[in-house]
């Protein structure tokens, strides 16, 4: 027989209504992200890379040489984290830093020939792996979900930047355009 629980230790049913719906969405969204992220992480790990390292290589593959600050905005890693990742990729011979001719304080990051060869070889396979992970939704559903999630992200970031949207204390400011643009 179970001992009686104090009132503080008794289970509390989850909230209902809009609050319960929001919490359920958060849990489902997190679990879906983690499931797809495992596919991505497993794929890039086969090549001795982490997701953030792969993200930098992908940015450079699609954009060409990019200012270090732009790399940071695109891969959503802190300034110090970006520098650390670029250092690791440079040590692997995959990227190099280049000076900016018009601003000696600015530095570009560019793929080396070895980095260009690696990302050109692995990116199509990686993209196909992500597509397979997303196959639970039709292309039309994926497009619709993209719009919904972009709206969700922008509104959530707007709530952070504009003050407490729900009366909760603000813990920081978010850039609405960086992650969802």
C-alpha cells in the first residue's frame, strides 16, 4: 500500500485550454526536432564533423567567402563559439581566414580546396538524409509547417524583444530576424 502523499507531492494534472495546448505543442515540437536532429548529427559525425561545423561549411558552400560575423548570424552560434569552430575547421584544413581589403578589422572565412571538396561530396547525401527524416509529411505539409513555424518563431522572438508577453520576467533579448528570416 502506498503511503499517503502530502499535498505538495500529490500529482497535478496538466493545464487545459490554451495553456495546455501550448505546452503540448512545445513537447511535440521538441521531440520532433530531436528525432530529426539525430539523423543530421549521425550523418555529419561520419565525416568527423559536428552540426555547427557542418553548418559553417554549408554556409560557405552556398555563399562563398563570408565575413566572420555573417557566419555567426547564419549558424546561430555565439561570437566566441564561431571563432572556436572556425579555428577547429582551419586546423582540419577545411577553412581559412582571409583579410578584408576595405576594412582591416574584418575577416572573411572561406573554404579551402579540401573543404570545398568535402562539402561538395557530403552535402547532397546529407540533404537526402534530412529529406528521408522528414518523409512523414508531404511536401505540401512541409511547406505549410515551415510557414507556421516561421510565424511562431518570429512572434516568440517579438515577445522577448518587446517585453514580457505573458507577465513572465524577461530573461534576454532575441533578434527576430536572425533565426527565422
